[in-house]
């Protein structure tokens, strides 16, 4: 689980799904998943509480989540 005072992402590490909880159930505006090199692999621009990452190879990834004029940046491990 990765948690800040305003955002939670779990499970981490994961094998297939990442779940999000934003403060006060704020609308998640955009999710971007990238390789460590910066290459974008997944970009969603819809309100979502979870994202399917089954198609990604095992490894470490960067994730950016945008909500309520805030930006969360973190990492997750795909097993």
C-alpha cells in the first residue's frame, strides 16, 4: 500500500490490478503509467478507481495520477 494524506494506491507489488482512493472520493482525471525511461505505456483520461495492468511485463513502473488539481507520482512493482 502506498498512502499519502490525500491519496492511496494498492496493492503494491501487484500482479494485475491497481486500486486508487482519492480524498473525499475526488474524481480521478488522468492516470499515466510509464517505464522508468519515461516511455508512456498506459494513459487513461476517465474517472476510474482501478486500472488493469495484466498486460505489462514484470518490473518497476512510474505512475502519475491527477485529481482535484493535484498530481500524485509514485512507483509500483508488477510481479
